[in-house]
C-alpha cells in the first residue's frame, strides 16, 4: 500500500501480542544455519510479541528476584517494567533522562546509562540514585550507551555520541571528550579509566562466560565508520584490555547495537536498520561462525536472557519487545 507521495505506509493492522503471524512448530522465524551448534529454539516454542507501544525500545535487563524485565523507551524518556507472571507492563521511571542500556549488578541493583544526564547511575536497593561515572579527566562524558558488570564488581560502559547528537534520544549538547571510548569503573575506588579509544561509536558490550574476552560493538556505520564486533582479551585483575581484533563483520548496510553471550560462549547480536529480511538477532559461535538467526518484523536494538533459568531471550526491537524460549542459558548475570 502506498500513500499519495508513493512512500509505503505501515500496515494498517498492527501486530497483536502473542505468537507472530506464520508461527508454527518449529517456528520459521528461527533459522538454524548450523543445526548442531545453534540453540535458538526450545523445540515446541515460537517467537512472541510480548509488549508494544514504544518509540525505540532498548536496554533490557532481567531481574531474577522479581521475575521482571526492565528496559528503556529512549525517545519517550521512560523506563518500563514487564512482569513475566502475567505480562503486565508498567512505567518504572519517568523521566528516565533518556536512559539507554541497563544491567543488574551482582548485588541485584539496577545500573543504567542516561543520555540526557551523560552519566551511568546505580539505583540502590532503597531507591536512591548513585552516580557511578559522569566525567573523565575533568570533562563530561559523551552519552553512556551500554553497560556490563564483571565478577569483581567493576563496571564497564561505552560512550558514543548518540545521546548528544540531537534532541530525540537525548539532548543536543557539545562533545567534551576527544574520543568515543570504552571505560572501566573500579568497584573499590570508583576510579574511571578509559580502556579503549579507537572506536567510531562503541555500543553494546558483553563478557564471555569465562570473562577472558570482552566483545564490543562498533556501530560507527551511522557516523561513517564500521559495523562490526571486536573481541578484546581481558586482564580482569589489572583492569586492562588487549587485542581487539574484529570478531564478526561486516554488517553494512545494517548494524548491530546490543549483544549478550550464553553459557557456551556464543555471541547473540541484535540486527537491523537496512534490510527487513535481516531484522532480528544473529548468533555467532565463539570462533566467529554465524550459526543462526531469529527473524523479527522490526529492527532489533538489544537483547538479554531472562526467566528463572535464563533461557528466555528478550529482544527490544523498535516499537516492541519480543521473546522466545531458547535451548541454552544466558551467561552469568544479567
Ligand atoms: Mg546500544
């Protein structure tokens, strides 16, 4: 269907919640490229649309104790909460200062990146907010995007410019940092150290289950750079990274944004933006082989494993959140 300008209009019948149209067992939305290694299907399960009505869903984080998902709706300046028990959806925090990436630390506390405030914050168990990082070497951060916590409680986050590039996903503000870096925050001293400085736009990040690797997305395609995932060697005790070779490429003209790993070390990456046939999730084996895909009707920005057994993959995809039971489990927390 086209409007009078010739621009295709969106479907007049919005997708309902529940299994996607065309779903059956096995669900054709789940594509195994390597049947031995890809664990994207639990067998008798289908990809479901579990929530909708957002402008840009991002930053899913799973709270095991409460059996719910927290995620960001960045342009709507709110964080949402989806209860797994009855699929009840509510606003967790508004305004969220255009929060983006969220995670849960080892003590069960929410850690969030806030575009508009250009900072990473922790929501304490009594509800108060603690600033974890908002500047480096006396200058304001750009706009922290995504965050992970290591087993030594150190906090690692990316700092691209998306949240200060305009007034839609944040606030248009001047950049003070000379680069778009990746940072580590020491859990004991609170010291913030830039550990990587050669990205165009660092974005999602995830540790391998043994924490020997840190995968970091470069979504720099949006700013004339690359669209790939790099793998760094981690010296956790020293708080240092080395290496950084390209692990998976080249996603252009699309790109990945958020990533997570499972207990076998596979890397699950959001995908979208350019080709509707590629919208969804890709799964890469630890050796970099593409072993499977999950196809979604919308561009996917980020994902996380949830459920009591960490075997339900939640996918934040544009206006909706999708979920599917998989035959593996997310690595550690979240
Ligand atoms: Mg992101």
